[in-house]
């Protein structure tokens, strides 16, 4: 089965009002080319689940979101994401603010087809008080109350990996796959952009197959977009683009705001975008971050 | 007595104490001073601590901060990606040293948002990150480079991201004694939660700081018993280790003006 498609074919399969999960973490390994395709589309009223970075900020700024389910939104070295902050402070965004681990449990519950997973995480905090959707439950085994983290069922997940084949075998060879496997499993449909599309024989070596974190049946579509995570990182191929994030962040303080950034970077095709940021060679030369 | 040290170095040494006697727990220092405190503790008072590279590997010796050169080989011990961090967090074998934006008299803290209306916060911060889970599962301590009443708020935190000793929010069947808050280290003093009913208590004043300054800059009463001692000055050995762990002197930009640790001379 050949699952390769284009990013516009992916977005054609998404609908207004859907709940979409985006993989990666902050400024790291975000499927930004797919996000840019959503920004170019007419899609709206989305509910987004994300360990958020500029994916959240851009979709907020473009008015694509009805609701955000999050534990943080940050660009790491720029701790506060400017367009996410604007959206929050204006009150225009409905939110379900949870803990990073609760988000993982919500995805796990969806992946495992459970209505909820009981946990102590969030008890005693405003996670309980500010989220009417989150209930407490009694345990049949003890006298304590527990937080019942509801399944975060996704209509679609969007992920970026470094290598994939056309049948949907996806490899993350950077040091962390984050929660991408759970996003993939929690979703009805999982679309994956990849930096390199490889022949299936690439995975025959055990050390390559070991870096595959979900089975191909979980993958719906594969989009070959070298550099597709830019301006986020795709370790080990490239780091995140610090000057670009600074320019993006600074745009929030300028009169033209996100529209100014969009005019410069988002009006054309993905090829136009890559040309505007210096080309694929420049992306692949971006240094990996040092923590 | 050694008086040639910065306030940041004094805070690093004071905060390292929070890991004393903690055994084999993952020491997570969020930010430059906390990370150096955890690293220093691992090199001195608690070699059993566990540590990550702040990315995806657990280390048997802490990485120095910043650019480490192309030849540097970090001492990996095991893979520790973010999904696995939660297996550690929920087991309780961790002690985090963190820097929230608000802390209240219960030891509850906030890194989420400022303002009463969560639907439209006055100032949106990070979101709650891992604070809710951390605080109910394992030990936590605090560091702040700016001790003032905006940090130590008079009322409850605008958003309670982490649990403290607040009976009103105690989940059914749980005990306040399950909450494990260690030290609070600031640019003025060291405090803990050892007062009556877990009240915040002054442990030591940094040299040149008065009890009045602490009281004026804290939005709630601080328990004091007797004459508070001075925070212990860093030893030569500690300062040398800190310099090795922070070769690019990132610690110099962590507290406004990078003041000396002993402010009696400056006064």
C-alpha cells in the first residue's frame, strides 16, 4: 500500500471543527510544513492538542483555533510564545490547561480505547478547579479520590519524522520521540511528514528498526518534505532556527503583527517558504541546540 | 572567612543543601542556578543523585553548562526521553528545584498565568507544565533571584499550578504530610516549611540582609525562632566546582547586577 501524499492532500482530508494533535515538543520536531498548509487553507474551529511551540502560536494568530488543550506553549530559549499569549490574554481562545503528564495519559487512554485513566496528577491544583471536563473518581481499591484523565481522542495527528517509507514505517532517530507514538495511536488518522523518504529495506537493520515507535498500520499518510520541520528542529538532521524564531517573535511587537510575518513567509508555496529562509541547505546546516 | 563570592554562588551552595540526604533521586534543576545547585550537590554532598542532560539522556556526572566543545563526551547512563521522565516522576524518585512566578503561604506555586480570570489572563505565562504532577508525586524546592511581594503573594496564587500545604484543597484520603516541600532559596535568604503547621520559616539570612527586609518583601508572615543565622559562605572547593560546572559564567547574569554574596561590605 503506497501511503505517500502531498501536504495539500492531507489538509483536504481535515475538516472544520476537528480535534487535531500535533507531535513534537516546543520548538522541536514539529510538522511545520503541514501547519503552514493549514495556515494556507480555509480550515477553522479546530481543537488543538499539543506540547506547544510556534505551531500553536501561528494557528492562534491565524484564527484557526476554537480550543487548545495544552500544558505549556514555549519556544524554549524564548520562554513565552508571543501569539499564544495574545490569544490567551484577549480571551479569544477556549482552553483546557492540564499537566504535561496528564496530556500523555489522555493520549494513552485514547490509544488504549479507555474512557479515562486514574491518576494523582492534578489533584489539589487549579487543573481540577478550572476544568469542568475533568472529574474525580473513587477507587474500588482504596479510600482516596483520584483524577480521571479523560481520553483525548484525536480526529487526526500531524507528526514529523526524519525517515519514513511509502508504507508508513516511520523512524525518529533523534534522541527523543517525545509523545509522538501516543499522538499517532490516539488518532483516527495519522499523517506524517518526513525529511527523507527511504526504501523499506532501510529498516531491515535492527538498529534502524529499533528507532520505529509505532506500527505502519497506525500511519495513514506520508508526505515527503525535506526540511519540513523548519523553523523547529529535526535532530539529528538540523537544529531549530534561532534567528528565525527571534524574527517571528519580534513580529508580534510590530504594527503589522502576524500578517507581516505571513506576508513574508506564508503567502507562497512550501518551496517559496524554503527559498525565503535560505533554502534546504541552510536548514540542514542549522546547529543542534546545546542544553 | 571567604568573602569573595557572588550572590549567585551563595544561592547555588545554599540550594544544593536541599538534596542532602535524599539518596538516589533524579535532581532536576530548572534554570541556571538550580541546575548548578543540583550539579554541585551531586559532586559533593550527595553523589547518589541522578541527573539528566536536560534533553534525553541520564548522566552519571553532570554536564557543564553551555558550549562544551566538539570533543566533549557526556557520561550517558541510560536513555531518559520525556515520556520516560513521567515514569520517574510518578514513582516519586525525583526532587525538582524550580523557579515559579508566584508562591503563596501554603507553598502552592504558579507558572501558568497572572490575573483572576483564567479565560483571559492579565499576563499569560508558560502554562502549568509538569508542576501539578511533580508536586503531588515528589519533593520540590524553590529558587528565586528576586524576593518580593509579587513572588510571595499575600493571598492564594492566581493559578495554583502546584500543590502545597493547603487544607482546603487537600484531596480526599490524602494527607498534608504527603506534600514534600524542601527549601526556598532567594536573593535575600533561605526559608523552609518547618514552621507550625508547615508555615514558611526563615532558616538563614544572606550576609547584609535584615529580618525586616525579608518581612517587608514577603506577602505573608514568616516564622522566625531566635536570632536567624547567616547563610553559610561557599567554600573554596565549592567555588572551584561551580566554576568548572559553569565555564562560561552564565551564573553572572542570573541575579540583577550580579551582586557580591556578602552585602555587608557593599552597604
